[in-house]
């Protein structure tokens, strides 16, 4: 096989964004992410500091959302969210573009909005994923966003929040990989629910995938690689989002 367990596990951002999750469920989700050694835990902002503490010393990154899920926050609020997240130990920030301004063709606003968060994060040595919410956009919007994110050196372009009317599609992933610069990675969110689906988006150039079915995906990966199973007691959290 042309991949290792680490190759696959480090593609997954384990999502803990369901607003009804309890603190106990969030804690269990973090423990699951640690047990499976995924790329990151993307958690609700209020729980980020606790999550970052639990992840300290591991190879799992702490991440959270900015301007989530609709992107309509003022730029000043997005920057304030980013600064608070960084203070709380965030290593990767998933920010939503201002969808209304994208659809209105207000590209100077859109660029400045993205730039403000990227600059704050990069100044702190951390990374940013820019969420487009492709289900509401036309290809021309997605292409221009890829160009802007490339110019601003965003770290990832990302298909969706998981709370729109659709998630990642092969056509969108191909378009984003083709129009984002090589230094910008692509993240799929929404719709990747099993190991084969993850392999399929990996083949399209995707390096990260938001997942709430992390255990199922990585258990199948371990079966394919004939690795020991991770005990089910590692966590039973019902992850959400994506």
C-alpha cells in the first residue's frame, strides 16, 4: 500500500463542533483524537483552552473556528476571536469568509477580512484554514478565493463548514487544487464518512479532512494495514460538525 497509518491519521481534523455536546463528550472526543493520533482537534472556542491543555505534549494540534459558521462577523470581531484563540493555545484557526461579500463581488473587503486573520495567526507562528462554504458559491467565486488565499499565503483552503447545504465534492476539490498555489493545501469538510472516501479525496490532492467518524475511518485503515485495533474504551464521544 502507498500509505502508512500516520499518513492517514494525520489527514484528519477530529470535529467537536456540535453545539449540544457536553463537556464530558468534548473531553472524550479529545481523548479519542489522542488515542488515534490524528492531525488536530477542531473544538468550539469556549472549550479550546481546556482542549489545548489536554493535547499538550502530543502531536495532535489544537484548532478552533473563527467567524463560524456563517462568516458574517465584522473583521474586528474575527481578529478578536483569533487573538483569543491564540492566547488559549490554538495552533490552527479555521475561519469562514464573509459569504455575503463574496457573492456581492466585494473582493477588496474579502481580501482584507482574510488577511487580517492570516496576519494575526502567522505573527504568532500558527496556521489558518480559510473556509469558502462552496455550496453557496459559483466556480468564479471559488477560483477568486483560491487566488486571494494564495496571494495571502493562507495555509489551507477549505470547502465548507459542515453546516451549509452541502459539503466537499470531487469537482470542488479538483478546482481548488488546480487554482490554489502549491504552497496552499486543500481541506475537505463534509461528506467524507469512511476510509474509502478519505482515500478518494487524498488522490485528488487533499491533505486534511474534517471528520466526525474518525474512529470508523481509522479502524478500517488499521484493518487494511493489519495493525492492532485501538481499544473501544479510548472514547465514545459523538463528534459533530463537518
